[in-house]
C-alpha cells in the first residue's frame, strides 16, 4: 500500500504533467478501458448528447456584470423547464457523462422535461466576457461562488424563463450549485417566486463540521496561490498515464469526496477525468475555506479594512437564509467529506420551507454518489422526480393544495424510505 507521502509527491508530479497527453498514455488506456468509453472521453457535453441521440442545444447568457455563460439544453420545447447547476470545478457534463442509463439530465428529459444544464462563470464552457479576456485579464477571475449566485443564477433563470415562456422553473444544484442558490435566494429574494422547488444534492452552506483530510492541505495550498487565480482548467491527463498515477488520483479523489468504490463505475474513469476538473477561480476555494474556519455562512472575507468599506462592518455579513422562501428539498449522505450531516441539520433549521429532508441510509454514499453513482438512477432519482412533480403542480397527488397547507412542508424520513428501496434488497 503506497503511503500518503508517496501519493503527495506523486500528486505534485501529476499537476506538473497536466495537459500532457502522450502516446505512452494511450497504451495504458487502451489496455484498460473499452474503445467506446475512450471515444466518449474526447467529447464535449453537446457531443455526448448528440452521440446518444438527445437534442442538444447551446445558448449564451450574459450576466448583469458582463460575464457570458454557456447553457446546454436537452431541448423539449413547450415542456416545463428544469435548470441544473453543477458543483465546484465541474460543468454541465456532470449530469449526463455517466450515460443515458444513469445521468439525472437524461432522466429528467425522459420524464418529459425541458432540461437546461448550466455552466458557472470560469469553467471551461463559460469563459466569455463582454470586455475581459480570461487568459490575459486577471480581473476576470476576481469572483467566488457569491458572484455565481448573485449574477449567474438570476441571469440563467431569467434567460430560461424568457426562452420558454414559463413563469417558474425547478432547480437542481449539486454542492456549489446549492451554495450559489442559497446566495441568490437570500440576497435577491424576488427570485424565490420563480422557483417551483429547489433540489439540493449534497448541500453546502455551513461548513464548520467538515472533516475532509484535505482541508488543512487546502488552506496551505490556497494561501500560496492567492485570490482571484484561475485554477485547474484542464483535465488531469497525468492521472491516466499508468496504473500508479491513476491510483494516486483516485486516492485524492476519495480523500476529497469520501471513499465509496462500490458506487463508482471505474469503466467511466476516462470520461470523468476528461470533464473534471473544469476550472474555477481560487477565490471560490478560499471563500469555502473561510466558511469552514468561521463556521458561518457569510459573504467573502476581504479582511477587516476592506470589509468595513464594502459591507460597513468588520465581519462579512451572514446570508439571510430566512429569505429563502422557495420550497427546498435536501438530499445528503453520511460518508460525505464535504457536506457534514450536522451542518445540513443546521441549514435545515434556518430554511423556512424545507419540503424534503432526505438523508440516505446507505452508509457509504459520498459527496458525488447521488450524481455519478451506479445506483443513483434506481435509488435516488425516482424520489427526486416525485418531489419535483408534487411541488411543480402545486398539488399533492391526492389533490391537496400545497400552496395553502403547511402539512406537506416537512416530509419525514420514514416516508422517503418507503419509496426508495434499500440497495441490497
Ligand atoms: C459502467 O459503465 C459502462 C460503460 O458506460 C457500462 O457499460 C456499465 O454498464 C456500467 N456499469 C454499471 C455497473 O453501471
Ligand atoms: C395529501 O398529501 C399531502 C402531501 O403528501 C399530505 O400532507 C396530506 O395529508 C394528504 N391528504 C390526505 C387527505 O390524505
Ligand atoms: C417510522 O415508522 C415506524 C414504523 O412505521 C414508526 O413506528 C415510527 O414512529 C416512524 N418514525 C417517524 C419519525 O415517523
């Protein structure tokens, strides 16, 4: 068993190898992965959709502060829209890259929805700006997930509603896709009225109880990198050079997300590693590390003097979660190094309208299993769809009007277990 320090030295080597896709690597890949998977590993989100015969479309959305985002749509014109927002270093591909028999994007499309897969500013698909060039203008990168919530999400929601003619949509976020939603819904509360229901997968707001072994390392690395720097824009091709480099990358992946090889389809590694990481600003990480340290869900900490100027107080203000009046369904797991159950419970206490509090009973599910996991289609997605349909219709299946009754606002964990069968039954 290689030691942690072996992996650490190897990781530094891999980061240096990033972008090196050598002829030597091809031999390892071809010996270990099916040709069809290696073909998919070369494809973008839209190319993946086309390969599987889904109607992909590209839309551009400009934010109030002039960032130009790409949204990928699995187009079902006339159908109800759902907007899906990925997590940190991830992209629209996350919802479909495990294939039509697995991805939530496909599942929702097949269930009759018009599916919009967003890309946050700074990821590989959303590097546009009216004036700034991400390759040469450092100012481009001075944002965290605060700006993704405050500017990107409202622009995306308004664009989807304008294009489809609906007055409301439903939202799915994973990880940072939930953080940014809570930023939007608390700081621009008028957007709550545009949301039927927000489904929060591995929600991240409070972080005081996060115990990832990589947090301390993150503090050290990010301090060295500094604010507003572009991070990890390319696939870590160095991971795919040999069995050794692959094991090192997986070692770090488990340290970050929580280890659960049983739900991880190893055959898809080339596709996953082609799409993740997809780029971010170092300030997104720094902002998260601040939450971890302060144990508060609050705006970016610029230091006392700057805070005084920007916020009129020495400490960055907390996000007013009581203003998140949209119905929120939360799905979270017990082996998640980035989302601690205790922190989700605190979040739930603060949110005014929790309609589903769904802690999966599978002890090993981690931060990503409900998105990429082998059992996600069977064990997670049906309930997500059910909740979506209930709150979208504004009526429970038995006819009860949910807009006038409070009784359905908190579904017990019991009732969720009845609808989702345990894995080993
Ligand atoms: C893993 O992915 C491969 C390639 O897409 C697929 O054929 C296989 O069914 C998947 N395995 C499981 C257990 O889902
Ligand atoms: C109908 O369903 C809602 C939501 O599931 C529930 O709160 C309510 O008690 C049900 N009403 C009846 C009459 O069964
Ligand atoms: C869960 O269901 C069991 C058996 O039906 C019941 O005894 C228990 O009180 C329920 N717990 C909750 C929290 O509803």
